[in-house]
C-alpha cells in the first residue's frame, strides 16, 4: 500500500538515502530548514505550520538534529540546551504536532545514535540528547493514540560519513543502506517502542 510519508532532514546524508528508498513505494515529502518543504523542527510553530501546509500523512521519519562536540569540562549550560533543543525537542516537537496529523496505525521513526551509551571524545552532549530521544520513544509508545507506533533508529558511524571517521577510531562503520533498512523496518513493520540499533 502506498503511504504518504514526511521525511524531516531529507537533504542530509541519512535522510536523503531514507527518502530515496521510501520513494520507491511511497509518496515522500522532503523537509528541512532549506529543503523543498521548509521547517525548523526546534521551533514548534514552524513544525505546526509545516503540517498545516502538507496536511495529513501516514508516517513521519526524522533524520535531523545535532549537539555540540566538547569535552565535559568545557560544556556550558547553553551547549547542553543547544543539543537538547535541536536533536531531542526538535524530534519531540515533530511527534507532538504529528500525532494530530498522522493517520490511524501510522508511525514515527526518530534518530538517536551509538553515542547514547558508547562514548568518544566530546560526545557527552550528544549522549544527553540521544538519551532523551530514546527515553521518549520507549515511554511514549504506550500512550500514543489510534494505534500509532514510534521507534528510534540508532546508527553507529556510517561508511559514507568520512568526515567523522577519525573521531570513531576502531569503530565498525555501517553502510547507509543498512541504516535505511532499519527505517523501512520501522515504517512498514509492526514494532513500537523500540530502539533499532545499526551498529554493525
Ligand atoms: N552520519 C552518521 O554517521 C551518523 C551516525 C549516527 C547518528 N547520526 C545522526 O543522524 C542524524 C542525521 O545525520 P546526518 O549525518 O544525515 O546529518 P546531515 O547530513 O548533517 O543532515 C542533517 C539533515 O537535517 C536537516 N536539519 C538539521 N537541523 C534541522 C532542523 N532544526 N530542522 C529541520 N531540519 C534540520 C538538514 O537540512 P537543513 O540544514 O536544510 O535543515 C539535513 O537535511 C543526526 O542526528 C546525527 O547525529 C549520524
């Protein structure tokens, strides 16, 4: 069955690959701050305006959000807030508005990452933001109405993310295709409240 799917962060490395794959069988709406459909997910009014423009959808996928990389002794309150506003509240905003707009039995798939529990230099703010995303997914799943599902995909560093490789010494890298399939599993499958790890 063809579904109408919103992909936030669709111009990014992961979001672009996910949007391209889902487009093979579904209608995909690509959104980001500078994309086809413009949205800043850290701003709830911007998220609400996006849904008003695009109308109801069957599924929502988020592949966006960032946190500052700094040593724990250098992280300020603002740094933590930046990471939480972007990666955690950004994605939570999309679900908060999206649950009024997603069809019965539809799904949300958010993104976290291996840094939630596996540290590298400067990853504390990312861990805090990712942890919030995963806690939200695991707990919100049981309260979502109308058979809505929610999962998070947690990738390790991608083969294609060459700019990050030196920051992940000795880590196995995964191809974007493996991460894409975790999103497909979440959107087209039956699971909910899961963190789908893609750690190689
Ligand atoms: N790359 C990896 O190896 C890897 C591994 C594990 C986890 N992750 C996580 O996966 C996510 C995506 O990573 P990526 O490498 O694909 O990033 P990316 O290439 O930098 O792409 C990020 C995407 O998100 C959009 N975006 C950023 N902030 C936004 C906002 N506030 N509102 C709406 N859209 C926004 C960007 O477009 P605009 O600039 O136009 O908004 C872009 O489309 C990140 O949260 C990252 O932490 C990545």
